[in-house]
C-alpha cells in the first residue's frame, strides 16, 4: 500500500490514523448522546456532550500540526501525501460534527421546560439514527480505505436531505397550529438542521476517502435533496 | 519579512495571496448582494449570488492544492510555512462564507411571495452590515498582516452574537403574534443564523492572521455572546 521506505514515517501515519479513530469515536458518542438527551429530555446527558467538545477540538489541532510537519519534513509522495492531507480534512469534518452535536445538546437544555411534541421529536430522532449509521459506516470505510462503502454513504446523503425537508415542513405546520409550539419547534428546526449538516460532513469524509484511495475527486454532483431553503408550509385552515 | 532565498517561492506565495484576495472580493460581493436581495426582495440578484458560488469553490480547491504542493516540494520554514498553512485555512473560511451567503440568497427566493415584516428585515440587514464591515477589515488585515486590526475584528464578534440572540427572540415573538409570519420568520431566522456564522468565519480569519504573524495561537476564549441556543421567547399575552 505504502510507497516509502522510511519506517518512522509508517509510525507517524499510524499515529495519525489512531488519532482520527479516537476523534471518530468521540464524535459518534457525542452525536448519539445528543440525540438520546433530546428524546429523553436528559439535561445531564446534554451537559456531558457539551463537556466532551474541547477534547475533540484539541485532537483536531494536534492532527493538523502533526500532518503539516510530516509534509514539510518528509515530503511524502502519492498515497502517503494523500493520506496526510486526508487526515487534515477528516479531522476538520469530525471537529465540525462535534460542534453540531454540542449545539443540539445546548438546545436540549433550552427546551427542557417547554411543551414537547413527542411525535416530532421522534422524527428528528429517526433522522439522527440514519446519520449516525452514515457516520459509523464512513469511519469504518476510512479505516479500511474502502471506496465502495464510502460511495454508498455518499449516495445515501440525498435520503437524509429529503427527510430534513419534510421535517422542516412538518415543523412549520405545528408552529402554525399552536403558537405555544413555536419556541420548541424552532429549536427542533435547528436541531434537525444540525443533524442534516452532520450528514453533509459524513459525505465530505466519503469524498476524502475516494480521493485518498484513487487520487481523484469524486465525479458528478452530490446527491442534494435538501430543498428546505426553498420550502414553505401550507397555511393551516383559518390562519 | 521572508526568510528564504528561492525567488520562485516568492512568486508562489504572491500567487497564493492574489488568489486569496480574489476569493475575498467574491465572498464580500456575495454577502453584500445577498443582503440587498433580502431587503429589496430582489430574486434576480439572489440568483446571481447562487451563480457566483462555484467560482469560489473552484478557487478554494486550487489554493489548497497549490499550498500543499508548495509545502511538499519546498519544505518552507517559519513564516513561509505559516503563510502557506494560513492560505489553506483562510480559503476554507472564505469558501464557507460563500456557502452561507448562497443559502441566504436561496431563502430570498423562497420568501419572495410571503408577507414581509420590513422592521425585522431591517434588523437582519443591520447585523449583515456589521458582519460585512468585519469581513472587509479582516481581509485588509490579512493583506497587510496587521495583527492589531485582526484583534479588533476578533474582539467585535461578541457584539454580533449579542445582536443575533436579540433578533432570535424578536423573531420568535413575531411568530407567536401571528401564524402568518411563521414561514417568513423561520427563513429569516436561518438568514440571521447564517450571517452570525459568517461572523464566526471572520473571527477564524482574525485568529489565522495572529498565528501567521506571531506563530502563536490567539490566547483566551473567544468573545462568545451567542446565547440563542439557550434562548426562549416570552409567550405573548393570551397564547
């Protein structure tokens, strides 16, 4: 796989891989916990998500520094250079995923005393579970450099965007039905948007895996079904 | 300023600087146009913002590739290495600023046929003008490597976050007052959030300038006054 002979370079690359795996584990847990905290109205769990974020930020800075020193000192070529660049990119996406999970957790704290619509929370939870599966699959694909698995993740992002757009419309409808739902639904809208953006970051990672293995950019437009920026809800009867 | 002797390296760095300046100009125009399109309900102008985004994406990829080749081929040290790394970071922030301006433009298209509350649009416009001034100042500071000016931008981000939090509350209140405002206000909430995030990216650029000039990370916590994740609106009387 590698086309170099300096064995300490192998060690450096392995260390980068290990740090990325550690970041991936933290990001997965933050996302799962934020989602559980939302469904169970668990403020304590939400606080633990917020508390986990600095570790992820620290790892990202560390990976970036180490990767750049590696490029400057060892002038890697081909696959080694791509793996080093990929580590920088993936760590950036994982750091952003942590930020987005943290933002969901903050909103759990905000809405803990609001009227909750369990039905719509379940919609966000379902979307979150899909994205969590995407994140798991793309991290596995990164560890095994499996472009086929990465491409599957990349293709499925359109499903998440469609789900987000329909949740967006549904939330607007609930808000129109009863003004007491507005604060809760607005925070939930941002939660759903954050989950959708986590999906975008898993798609970025899938594209990075393709680049890492093939040296080429994934061809064609992204499967983009998020039409929510253009979406409006039907006004409820009488409104 | 530079501590190298290879003059073609100077040319490479100058080319990077030029490309960053081009990206900065496009991002500034996209943001100003998106804001004008929102206030004037100008769908044509909004479409032109959407059309400008691919150029920004292309420039970002180009800068990243050129910068990494530079690091691998020339093994720059100290300020040269930092300038090359900074070009990668700043181009990433400018690309994200373009995405966020594009998203505002998409929402202008979505809400063009909705009841509009001019008063609240003016609030978003005011916030956008502050962020545009921040973007201009930070791009000037980058061009002149002026850490003092960069620090001023960095410090002012707290004001934008405070403004966003108060707009957030105000928008929730309008939604509660009249369900016909909900679709419009929801899109405006996301517009305001996008502008606030553009502010965060100008802060990132300010931090990069500090790193570029001093080699150190800007000490201390960011001035963070965005409390909107925790915000709720008072229910209107009778709701």
